[in-house]
C-alpha cells in the first residue's frame, strides 16, 4: 500500500502541492486525473523522490520512505513509466529493457519471459534501436522496461498521450492483466477520462495542487469530474 499523507511541495515560492493525501492499494488501479498544470506530475515526483517535499509523509508498505533517494524507492518495488516515455533512442530494444536491471540484485537481472507475452512486438524488434520504433511501440517498451524490475507498484504518467487507439486498448488490457494476475498496485496519471474511468478502482481529481474529488469507481460523478477536467 502506498500512502501519501498531507504533502506540501514548493518550486521556489510557488506552492505546487497543498496538503495532498492519496492511497494506492495492491491489486487495484488508482487514477489521478486533472488538467495540465494542476500538480499531477509534481505528485508523482514527490512519490518517487525526484522532488523534495516541504512537509508530509510518503509511506510504502510498513515503511516511511519520505527521506529515501529515488534508487532506494525503486529497490523497494516502485517502478515508473514517465510522461513522454523517455526511452534511450540509440540503444536497442533489448538494451533499453536491460536498463531496468539497475534496480535489481545481480541474481535477478534477467528479462522475465512474460514481458514478451505482454508485448509480442518487442520480441520481434530486440535488435532495433529504440528511436526507430513508433510512438506506440516506444510506450510499450517504456512499460516493459518498468516491469523488468518486478515492481509491487507501477506508476504511469499519461501513458495514452499521443498513442493510437489500438495501442491504448492494448495498454488497457495489459494493466488489467497485471492487476488480476500479479496483485500489483497501479497508480495511473491521466487526462483521457474514458480510459481512466474504465480502469479505475479508485480515483482522485486534482485542481490547483489539491485533491478536490476522490472515491471509488462506484461513487464516480462523471459530470462533476469532467467539470474539473475541462479547460
């Protein structure tokens, strides 16, 4: 279980996160929604230790990880798929996947066979450079690279951005499979409402650095949520 408790984050004098609380449970998909610039990515950076927080706590399992560096959080089982994918364009697909080994003990440094079952196209392109792949293929590679670390919690920042509908559907199927087959927790940042609505067990909507709506799939009020997502 990931618990974010009353965190405040600043960029200089700018108060980016204001008392944010959030939970992401094993075996569930938790979706964070909101317009551009409301603090969603800042929240992910706080969870990952990429940006220091002014106050509050981040807990994972039974441990307080607020003071841990990013690589230590990865070692505890938190994996991240960043917005824009950020694959290495000059490395091959296989080399990109192996960059996930950094978070693993030497004895665990192998690409799980199920990686290619989830993303068959990657097996066909192992020797291709990452920069030669289409946007949708790069997104699959970015997710597969995160899964190489065998995470307990997978965080994805806007995985549908700039992706064709057929790949979005495949990503949806993969995320559902991961939750049902492994009990992994998934934290998904998204602007595409329909994608988040169909996947979410729990949701939180952000506006101006705060969580303004939160609940379960059964309590979603679509009109109210869309009001906070419309520019």
